[in-house]
């Protein structure tokens, strides 16, 4: 490829890329603001997962009974608080 | 092609600059709600598309360079310096990253590729991706500025065009070198993505930890590339440098190891943030540091700041890198100080004996190791600056510090999974630690009986002592992990009536991240066993005349012949050695020395016979000028093969962890009703 051919190929590429970049497009994705409710719903999933893990590890024999009960009470309390806030926001 | 390549780089720079400026302006307009003549969202979308277009332009430049190598276009200085006509095809690709300009182009192209994928997936979270894409564009602007003005790969040769080039550095003409640098660069460049997401999430005060889930795959894939890159580099050093080892604490090796350490710390501590909203500031700084260390690694490899067998370029781009790193640090500090209120922890550490604390210790130990290595690596530069003379820190310094740290990490690898979240009672500790402790002491006894004791010739040997500790801890950690698998599988077998193997499979499918992670830990244990084997290395050097012999371990090497060969690329001398074991001829080895014609440089090609027990490693060191007879150096390196096998297990474990988990069919959760519970926003974070 000669220098002139290289420059022409480069110009063509530039033209194609500029057209692609600035082509009027109305179907672009809008930037939705994430709310606290979205955050709480994500957190709820995580707390459920933590509870599932705790139950599984207990059944696998990793926790003595009293440790398990104490841990579960703490997690359930946290989950209940979160559910209450979700309910209040959704009301 | 030179004109086309240069033009593509200019287009790439213009598009990356537009992506950065338009993207930043759009995000600013959206954040402040200021009125503008163009919709900020439309502006942000043109910025995103400029990022995609920029990738195509940089791909054009990379293609132009590869094309020039393959067509032997010696009008380009880079091609003259890094290729020649007789270079085999695979190594023509290697020429792309064998020099500074080419490797910077590879950096920019890989960054463009990561950015391309990221921008295509922007609908996952449009705003967060817009921040991340704009930050990536900022990094791309830097690399394209370098490529356009400081290290242009397409600069033309002044004067007459030569018929042939100088050829590729002989050290790079080895199969691993075709994949090791791209792997390492995929790792280095890949950390730009979690960095961009972390910085973007901080700048926009992203509510919650979803950005971590979004970047999890990126981070794990990047970590895997870096891990493979480091191990391939080790194997290359082992097979090519001919000193019998694989890790010499060379500054460039260290430069790749440091981001691996902080990246590994991030992969662990980020779980605390996801599960409990803890260690947010810590994680942000871990990923900032990891990215900065990848830049430092590139700087050390490419700017010639330190002496290294791995540093293949010396130049003045160091100032550019230092300025860019200063800008990155300033941006990170500013974003952190301005938005630190967003990073308040949601929970406190409840107990020093818990899964959380094991992650914390793991992080502290990894960071201590990183700091020690950073200090040792930069010490020659600092000493030259302060005292005017370069003081180099050698392997004994690193080994003295890194080996105990590594063993403590191995200990944590076993302890962590056994500790429950939040806190642990003494009863739970007793219950979970009995088997690993039995395995530990059983291994100590086995090692002592087998002769792997800390005494050598009646003297205490610290290397052998550490090896003994490593073997014992490896047994304990393996037992702990296997017990974890069996405990979980037993529960599933009980619940579903499946046999143990089917239950193990289902257990892993249900929580791929955890059990894939455990497989990675088993891989690490196997690697540690391989590394510990080096305490028992032996070597012997001898001049071998025709039919002369030397013995090492169970092997006897007999010189069958000594000959020469030639081809278009190099001349070579090699010895043909028959290897006997127990009086039987078991195999043949041909250690070689090559003399590359284009570069005029010699290169050792080591002969290696690998078994699970040990490697027989033979180096042809040349001929004795007085007698004309070949000099052979033989090494017997125990357990080296375990290192490469451990890598395979690490790769397998990471792949398992990357597969999405099955959701349990039944989630038997008993959560109290929400009513009647205090309805205040008691959960911190997410604001």
C-alpha cells in the first residue's frame, strides 16, 4: 500500500466512523436514576442469600445450635427492618 | 501501511478525546440539571459511540502493524528493529509486543477491546456505564497520546531501506512468549475496567453494591489472565534463562506480581462489601492501587527504570507515565475526599474470630507482601536518587520476608472457609478444626519419616524448615476444603436422595462462586507444594567427553554425541545425552545453544524431562575452549511439575466460579412479617 492509498483508506475510515458516531439516533437508552427503593430491593436479595447460606451451613454441621439461633435472629431482624422500610416506601 | 496506521492512531486519539470530553460534559449536565442546547443523554450516546468507533480505529492501527511485520516492510523503523525475513510466523505476531511502541499499541488495542464490550453492554446500567466508559476514554487518551507523539510505531526509517531486519530478541523466540505478554497485558489492561467502575460509582454516589456484581466477571477474568501471564512468564524463565529456577524476584516479575496481590485482596474483601456493606473505602482504594500498580508495571517494563532480563525496551516515556500516574492519583484522592461520606460502612467487625476477620487478615497480609515487594523493587531507584548509587535488593531479602508471609496466607486459606460469618464460638472452632489439625500433624510425621526434615548435614536449614511447614499446612488446608465439599454434599445427598458425586456436582452448581473459589484454593495449595520442593534442589556441572557420564539423583547422563545444525534463523550446537535410570536407557535429552543470525545473539535452549516427582533439567553451557568438549549442567528440581498443574486447577476453579449459580429450588426461609417492625431507614448506605 502506497502512502497515498494509505491516506485515502484512512480518510474513508474517518468518514465512516464520524457518520457512525454522530448519526441522529432517537432510540438511545435513557439514564435512569437509581432510587433508594432499588437499593433496598437489591439488599433484600443479598440478605435472603445470607440467610440461605446460614441455614445451609447449619445443616452441614458448621454451627452449634445456639450459635445458629443467635445468628439467625440477627439476620432475620435485619431483614425484617429492611422489609418494613420497603413496605413503607411502596405504600 | 505506515500512513494508514499513523492515520488510524490519530483518528483513535480524536475519538477518545471526544468520548472523554463529551461524556464528561453530558454527565455534568445530567448531574446538575443545567439546560443545554443538546440533550445530555444524546450527547452521552455520541460519546459512547465515539468509544466504539475509537476501538475500530485502534484495531486498524494494530492491523497495519501486523501487516507490516508479515510483509517485511522495512521502511518502518519498528519492523527493522524487531523482525526479519526468516522469523517464523508465530514470532512475527510476537514482534507486535516485543518493542515499546508495539506493546503500547497492544495496551491501547486491548483497552479499546474491553471498552468496546463494555459500551455494547451499556443497557445493564446506562448511567454507571456512561461514567465507566468516560473514565476508560481518559485512560485511552493517555495511551494514544503516547502512541502519536512519544512512541510512534509507524515512524519511517531515515536513509536507505535495508534488505532484512535485525530480528526478534532471541529471548523472545520461545513458544510461551507468543502468549505470555498478551496474557499479562490482558490482565494489566483488564484492571482498568473495575477501576473505571469503582471510580465512576464513587463519583456518582452509586447506591448499593450492584457495581461490584457487574464488575465481578470482569475482575475474575482479568485476575485469571494476570495469573496465567505470571505463570507463563515463570515457565518461560525456567525453560529459557537456564539457571534452573523460575522466579528470581526480578523487578519486572515483581511488577506483575504486585497488582496480582492487590487484585487478589480485592477479590476477597469485595465479598464483605457485597454481603454486609463493609470495607467500602478499603475496596475502593484496593482497586485504585491495583490499577496504579499495573501502570507502574508497564512503566518499569517499558521505560528502562530498572535493570531486568524481562525489560525489552529502554526509553524516555517514563516522564509521561509519571505525569499520568500523578493525574490518576490526584483524581482518585479528589473523588474519595469529595464523596467519602458515601462509603460509610453498614456493619462493624463483630469478632476477631470470624469469616470477616479472616478476610481482613488475608488483605493485610497480601498488602504487606505487596508493600515489601514494592519497596525492594523501587529501592535501587530511591537509593540512586538519595545517595547517587544504585543499591539492588536481591532474592534473599524477598525470600526472608515473602516466604513467611506466603505461609501465613496459606494458613488463612485453610482457616477462612472454616470460620462462620459474624462470630465463632469455641465449640464451633473445635468442631471444624479437628480434622485439619490431625492432617497437619500427620503430614509432619510423614515428612520427617521420608527425610524431608529441616536439617541438612546436621545443620538447621531454614529453606527445608519452611518446606516442611508448607507441606504440613498444605495437608491441613486440603483437608479443610475437602471437608467443606463433603459437608455440603452430605446435606444435599440427604435432601435429594442423590449419591455423593451427584450431590457434589449439584452443590458446586448451586454456589459456583464459593466452590469454584475453593478449587482455586486447592490449586494454590498444589502450587505451594511445587514451590516448597525447591528447598531440595540439587545440581551438578561437568565436562562430558564422548561417552562420558555424570550422575544426579537416580539418573545417569551419558554423552552420546555432540553436533551442530543450521537453518535460516539460527545456527545451533547441541549434545545428545542418553539418560539411564536403574541401568536402563529411559530417554534422550538434547540441550542446545543457538546463535541467531539476524541479531548475532546466543540463546540457551534447556532440555527438561518432567515427572510428578521431579524435573531433570539439563543445560548445554558451551564448550571448554581448552579441550573443545561440551560442558553440561544438570539440575534435579523436585515437584516443579506441581506448579504448572496447580495453575491448571486454578484456571478450572476460576472457570467454575465464573459460571452463574443455580438458584435453589426451594428456599426455606423464615423471615418475620414486616409489619410491627420499626419502619425507619435503619439500613445505612444506598443514599
